[in-house]
């Protein structure tokens, strides 16, 4: 059985670190905690699980900290987590099974990263990340913010999921780092341009965000998923400044990178609903249900845009057109994903009445 070193970088994580380590400590053979400047109880909590605690002076560079953390690993493979990540009980069992039946020829294992769930416990947003890597390969982290682990060789996808359970987040931190790099005249990679644009957008700096997104696309060196996300985000920006023409242009621009994605289709459908063009909206919502993105895709995946959202909206569209049979059909498909949702239940009651009247069983009051 392989041995595993857990490597984490932390800072002021007293509210979440214990929860994270409790979920993984029995599954790894070594825990390395790299503290980048905590002034709370983070180190005290870490000491309950390991004596391998190291200080790293923060230099506004996440990759530098993570690469330092990897140097402390001594086992066969390295697992990395953030303090607000956990392994649910079912995933602890899957992790143990993976470890016990591990193929030593594997260089990296991806795990699903669950970013959000709905009120019914269904996964809404997820992506895949390389989580468990062979130490001897010397894989390195790249990027001072929104860093990624560059891997190669024999990479496999596992069924293990890491669940993100954020308690607090410094929303200003990343943008401050980017602004400091800009002031210092540092050159941004295409990836830096993309993520800097995201930070600007999130902080309401729409004009600057548009500029950085366009600079990113103009490099023609972006990852395809980032290119598509940029088109979607540009649409958000243009919608924010009420430029509907450029909003639609941005959505359609995404088709130059790959086949239509469900979220893009839903956005285009909504545009037509606003114009009361329900038949055109039906076309795009229907397409969204037929363009499911692979679960193995490394980009962010939001399943609602291929399931619940298009079907519940198709119900609305067909109702407006007076086709209650089709409206009911799509409402039931939507209900298969969210059977307790008030919208589904209301539609069900409403359409049951409409169909009874249509079949001559009852009459409208």
C-alpha cells in the first residue's frame, strides 16, 4: 500500500482546520502544515494532528508557498488540501479503497472538487483537480494567484470527491496581489490576465474587467475552458452596462471555441424570453438539455444548466404558448432533479388542473 503525505498551506484557519484534518488524518501517513503568518489558534489546532508544522514568510505568491510545502513531504505520494476542504464519510471510504488498491504506475490522481450544493444536497457546481501526485516526479505549482499544479505522465480520474465548505474568505486579497504586481510592472501570463479580469468583475470594475478579458483572448493562448468562461463573463459585463448587442455577441463568440455549452444556451434562451420570443427560447433551452458536459471535464461544471433550469423554463415557455401537455412533460423532468422544489410543485398543481380542463374533465373557475 502506498504512503501519503498531506501538505497544506494555512493562515488564520482556526474555524476550519480541525474539521478538515479530522476528515483526513486517519487516511494519510504524514501531515505537513505550512503556516504563512497566523495570529489565531491555527497552529495550536494543527498540533493535535501533527508535529510537522513549518513557517513560511508570505510573499504574495501561492505557488511559492505550495511548492515549499511539497518539499516537506517524505512519503510516496503527496495529497494537497485547503483548510476549508473536507472529505465526507462516503469519500473517506472511497479514498481508503483507492489507497489500498493503488497502481504504483500512476503519477497523478484527479478528484472531483465539489464547490456548491443546493438545499437538497444535490451537487450544483464541481470540477476536477489533480489532488494526489507522485512525490518523485517533482511536480511544481505555477501562478502567484489561482495557482495550478502542472502534471504529466499517467493521470487517472478517481471517484473520490473533495467538498469545499468555506467559512470565511478574504475577498480583497487576490485583487490586492494583482494590483501590486501591476504597479511593479510584472508581466502577466494569459492565465493571470484571465483571473485578474475575474477579480475586477467581482469587485464591480466592469470596464477594466472587459479590457483584461479582451487582452486574455487576444493572446490566443488560453485554456479552452477559460476562453469559454471569458465569453460568458464578458456577457455578464455587457449586461451590467446594458449593452445587449455585445452581450449576445459575447455568448455567440463562445461557439468559436467549442460546441454550445448548457449555460450559454440558457443565457441565449433568457434573452429571447425577454423579447417574448418563446419559440426561439424553446430552441435554446432544448439545446441546453442535449449538450451535457462530461463529468471528467476539468472546467467548472454546473449541472443545473443542463437539467433543472432548461426544463423548468421550457415548462414556462410551453405554458405561455398554451401547450400544457409539453409544459407538464418538462415540469416532470425538472421535478426529477428537484422533487421538493416549490416551483415544480406549484406547476404540477396548476398543470394538473389545466390538463383536466383540456380533456373535458373539469372547468376553469
